[in-house]
């Protein structure tokens, strides 16, 4: 079983009550995997029962602040808990590798430099395997395989040097699509077909158009989870849910901070 927790359901708006920037995670066989790391993601996750020391990999769709703003604090909190839990924490993290995939490694280098200026010079007893996101397979372990598919939310300055990605995850016999910020859902092809769960961003799209896209394409899919919600959705939650349900039925979830669900 895969357990999901939404830490931040919001697109890159100004601070809004109860709706932090984009981040959610999945727990599989005791390991935690993150999709995006918006502000306060580790704070919310820890207080919501997610075991930060079980973090195995972090996947960042693109380096905008509403997706990466909490990454430094996520690593800071992992280190903090390593010491807070003393011998047990140290033992759990000793020699462990936490993988990070981010299209713009410059972002990570800046965050890492900042961390190195914090308490204890960020000395850690675990490894961070940071690598850029590129098209194709970007991660594999015994729990999951992740492939990346570039999208045109960010237009590359140099041709082909894509900075914004969607992810397709195969885990526990399930297929999960995380679309990231995207101009047109169609631009990453038919990756949605057969997905058990599709995380769709609604910050740049209208509720009815999102649902109709998947209906008109005729894809077989399980759940449609709205994330990266803009004010249009957040300010009219019930109305948006009603509209979405009238089109795709109970297959839709409009995420909220702290929400948990399973697959
Ligand atoms: Zn965004």
C-alpha cells in the first residue's frame, strides 16, 4: 500500500491561511518519498506523523520557490531529528543515502551552502546523492522506478536544457503521474493512460477544463488529485469540488494541507 500525505496544496500565491506551497509525499514499505518541497513542508509533515528520518528520495519538479522553498528546512530537520533522537537517530541515518533529483542543480548548491553556514556547519552522518533531472529514468530502488518527462512550464535558455518536469512513478504495482506545473496536460503525451493516481496542478488551469481533458482523451485512470491549487480553487473549494465531481465523479480529490489518502 502507498500512503500519501499532502503538506502543501497551494500554487505560488502570497501566504494564505492553511494552504502552503506545493509538497506531498508517499510512504512505501517504511520509506518516504517527496514530490516537491514547498515552504514549511517538513514542519507540516513532522507534525502530521510523517517520519522524516525515513526519507529516501526527494523529487523536485522545477526550481520555482513554491516547489523548492522548503528544501533547506527539510534537510535541516532531518539532521535536527537525527540528533534529537540521539543514538537511535544517529544509528538510523548512519551511512544512509538520501537521493535528491532537481533539474537546476544550482538551486541545490545554493541551499547546501546556506545549510553549511547553519548550526554545526551542517555536519551529517548520511549521504546526499544530488543529481539533475533529465528525460527518462531518474531513480530506481526496490520500491519504485521514476521516469521524468520534460514540460514547457519553463522554457530553456539553451535548447533542450529543460528545467521543468513531470514524473511517472511505478511503485507497488501501481502507476502514479505527478504532472508538475504544466502549460498543457497533453504536452507529455499519453503517460496518463492506466494511471492509478494522477496529481494534476490546477494553478494554471480551470477545474472543468482539467476534468474534460482527461474525459475527452478517454484515458483509463483511477483517482485525479488536484494539487498546486490556485485561488480559483482555494477560494471556491466546495463549488470546485462539486464541478469536478459532476464530471469525473468520486474519482476526484481536491487536496488540502494535511490530507492523507492511500492507494
Ligand atoms: Zn508552481
